[in-house]
C-alpha cells in the first residue's frame, strides 16, 4: 500500500545532526527527548537548549515521568523542570538550558519559545528539534511557522517504542501515527489561512 509509505515519510522526519544555533525540545513526560538533547549538546551540535512545557492541556498537571521514572523520581512541577533535571544529569550545564515553562500544547511550545529567544536577543538562523519520532512532522511545522527564516533539522528519538519501521504493526502505533496525521491537518486551518490568504 503506497499510501502507508507516504504517511511514514511525511510523519517521520529525520535529519543527520549538524551544528545549529539552538535545539528546541517540545515538552512531554518522556525522558528520551531530553536525553537526545543532552547528547546533541555533548557532541557539540547545539550550544543552547530550550526545553518547553508546563504540562498537557488535557491533563491539567504534569503526571510525572512516563519513562525511566526510577532514574528521575521527581517530583516535577512541569515538563520543563523534568527536562532540566534530565539535561543536567546528562552533562548539560545550567547556563546552556533556557527556560519556557508555560506551554500546554505543541503550538504553544513554539510560540512561547519564540518569545524566549526574542526576549534574550537570540537570532535563530539554524535550529534542531528533539522530539518523539511520531511527533516530528507536527513539531517541525509549528516551529517553522514561528521561525520562518530559520533552517531546521529534526533529530527525533523513539520514546514510546513507535518508529517508522514498526508503527503499522500494533494498534497503538497505528493510532498514534494516524492521530498525528489528523492533527497535522486539523490544527493548521487557522494558521494556514492567516499565513497564506
């Protein structure tokens, strides 16, 4: 089924790491994303990291780590606080970690991150997004919308065991990826009308 491959190619964006001005980490309760950010910092790809997030708007609170909970017991008040702890334990110095702890969904991650970089006078010409694999396209679409002059790469990680190679093999994988596909259409109505019309 050709369309399955086309969905896979659309959703699962991945680039080889290369040096950028900053790495964005849209929040989630999965440590893997922050661990990827820490690795990108240690390997010299990103001198600044901007984790972003308060908690999921649907939950209204941060539920605690949903992976590696024994390593990161918390408690954490926000996704940002969780990511900060993971990053610092992963070898990132505090001065390299910027703060955005108000966003409650992905578009807000991008909006509020832009406010942070603008307030700090950071010109973002190139950027990396570290996120869950199945979240790559939507995160990229939002951050590109807020940073239209920046060149982006996406360096995602498998945080829930869902990858481009296995998403069609479980109900959870199919649901996660097709939900992302639906959001990529459903959440961009107002944005595209504002930008294009």
